[in-house]
C-alpha cells in the first residue's frame, strides 16, 4: 500500500495546517466626527396640511484626505422612522438622507428634522453614517425660505 514515510508525512502536514481559515484582522479606526465640520442647508421649505413635507438643499463639505463632500436636494414627507434618500447633485460614493423626527404628544407637527450623511466604505473600512438634527421650522406660505447650519452629533459604523 503506502510506505510508512509517506503516511507519516501526510499526517504531519494535516495537523500542521489549520482546519478552518483564519479571519483577517482589520485595524479600522473607530469613526469620529471631524472637528468644526458644519453642513449648510439652503432653501429650507416645510409645511403641514394632511401630512408634513420638506424640501431643501444641503452641502456637506469635503474634509481633505478624509471625506468627499456632496451637494444634495432633499424632498420628503413624514415617514415614521424612515429616512428618505436625497438626490445627489455634486459628489460621488456618499449618500445623503433626511427625515422628520417624531411628533411630540399633543404637538401639531414634528419637532426636528434629521439629516444623515453616509461615507461609503473602502477596502477593509465599513461605511460610516453621520447624523445631524435641527429644529423643524414650518415656513410654507408664511415666511421666506430659510438657510441654516447643522453639525453632526452622532457617527456609527454600518456593518
């Protein structure tokens, strides 16, 4: 059959090799919010009739060698706890979404608007999701369009 030397070699090789692949170690740093990173909202218009709606533009600035910025147009309605994707006007590989926050008990309209910026994943790094919020001002038919700044306060890695 098989010579003893060959059987010894095969059994030694089998024990020397791992039974399952070793997971690759990743050294992705924890996501953090860049200092002084302010997003600019222009043309804010929001109102409530049967439901509440909004539309506005947002500029998320580039952070050199770290985050590619975008300009986006956002338009949506109250949708529970679901973000609505915004249309990217400039920039690539990153996304922007928005939603109204929940209504306070007894309040006639949502209290806040939330904006979300997703920094796309790359190689071993997962995507990051940055979130900012601002008081929801309802100016439809009664006041001019508004401009304001928001600063992200939360960041999470999307896995």
